[in-house]
């Protein structure tokens, strides 16, 4: 039949259409084994320092385990996380050129920020607010700042970051990862850590890298490794000393030459001795020194050095005058009514009318400080319309 396609032709067309849009594994961007190892090593060192910083912020033991490096796409994140997450974008301004993204789960962010504000970390209900984002941004700023310091020491150059930017991302609603960062449109590098904070958090922390930035880290790491290797080789391999093999013919010539000189010196010695003695006498007389007869030794008196003893000759009158010079120097006098400590949460709840209880009882003597130095105790009095202090005890 004219104008009709056979089944073989239809199959050929369908197979051709399918192969045009299929991307093979060989065409996908990837890293070498050396690049993966270097990225894992640098991430391990950086996060080890960051864990110490986070521990001091939340007052809990923080453990971040050895990282796992793999490849991922945006669809992989969508399938792995079904709740809102916090994406923290980190840009480098010195030492490195690029950026990466830290991904934390919503519950982990609530626990970390609650601990930073003085809470117990148990209250993780409610929605994430701007206060949570501000607190987690500051925590990540200090964590990645300490990680940059570790990279600076390892790469032997300054590495610094800009303040991190945090945002809440509801993964099921975000269809295209390019809306968050350009490199999330295609395949990227994912470094996963297990993060444990006391008994409160046992979760996964992710760090996402574009391929070009991962390769840049590898090149910087290799430069540092090559420098360390050359320095170690130069220290361990001592320079070889050159050994000179004597020439028998040259030695015989040198011996004969030495013998001839010795003979000539012996022949000239009787004639040269009176002349040398005369020259020595002339040189001593020219320097103002008398030549001693041979066999005589000049007597020299030797005695130990004597010093006058140190005696305090200062009079009380002079000391009083020196103190008088300081009598007009002004000093700051502070009266301390009491002290207390409050968490950030309690301070944020301050409002007009809030009563703050101090650590001192009513009627108890108050402290008097001079330039911050505790010097006396006293009691509060009223002088006309002003408060005053009556000193009751001097602290020696």
C-alpha cells in the first residue's frame, strides 16, 4: 500500500527518537577517585573544627562523623526529604572562588536555636520564624568561619567567607533547584555527615558542591600536598659529601716540595733569628712598651673587684611629695547594688514593669568599687533628692 509504513520502519523511528534524549552515564559529570578522596579529607578537617565551635554555642557535646561523598540531582533531594529544610548558602570571598550549600532539617534547626537561646532543646514545636533563621545563620557563620580557619592553616593562605544566607525551602513545592542555586539545575556533589548533638539530635547534615568548586578545592589541596612532600624530601635526604681520591703522583711531588722547603728554612734560621729579635724589640718600643730581658717575668697585682653597697637614701619627705603628685588624679567610684544572670529568652521577654531579682538581700551592705577594684562596703542613704552611700567597712 502506497504511503503506509511497515512495522520495521515504525520500530526504527521509535528507537531513534528514544536514543536522542537519553543521556548515558559516560556523559554525566563526575570526579576522579583522587578528587573524591581530597574533598572528603578537606570536609572532614573542616567539619571537625566546626563541631567544636557548635558545641560551645549549644553547650552540648557535638559529633560530626566522617563524610560520605557521592553525586546527586535535585530529584534525589526531593525523594529523600519530605519536610521543609533550611538551606544555608556560603560564599567564599578570600582564598577560594565559589560557593556551597549546607542543608539542615527543620527539627534540627529548632533544637539548635533553642539551645543557643538558653533552652533545653526539647521545645521544637511551632513553625520556623525569622528569629530561628537569624540564630542558625549566626551559628553557621561561626562554624564555617572556624572551618575556613582550618582550611587557611592547611592551604597556607587566607580563606574567608561572607555571612551565610539562610532560607526555608519546602522541597515538595520547589520544582526546579535552579531557583535556589544555579548549580542545582544539573548534577552536583553531595557530602553527607552524621551529626549528633547530645541526646537531642541524631540526624544528617548535607553539604552540596558544584563540580567546578570541588575541582578547585582538589587543586588547592594538591598544591599543599606537593609542597609538604618536597619539604619532607628536602629534610630527610642529607647532602652527600664529595670524597676526593688522592693522586699518588701528586703526593710524591708535594712531599718532595715540602722537604725542599724544610731544608731551606733550616739553612736560613740561624741568620734570621737575630733579625727577628731586633724587629720585635723595635715594635714593642714603638708601642710604648719596654722589652723585658729574657727569662724575667713581670709582677702584676691581682685583686677582686670591690663595689659600694646599695643603700636606700630616700627620705620620707621625698616619698610624701611623690604621692602628692597623684592626689588629683580622678578615679571612678561605682556602687554595685547586686547582680543576676538571665538567658536570652528571658531578656527578650523584658518589658516596662518587669521586675528583676538580684542576688542581694534587702538591708544587706552593698559593694563600693574604685576603678573596678572592690574597696569598701556601705549602705544607701538619701541626700536631699539624690542617693548616696555611707561607708561602713573598708576592705583591706
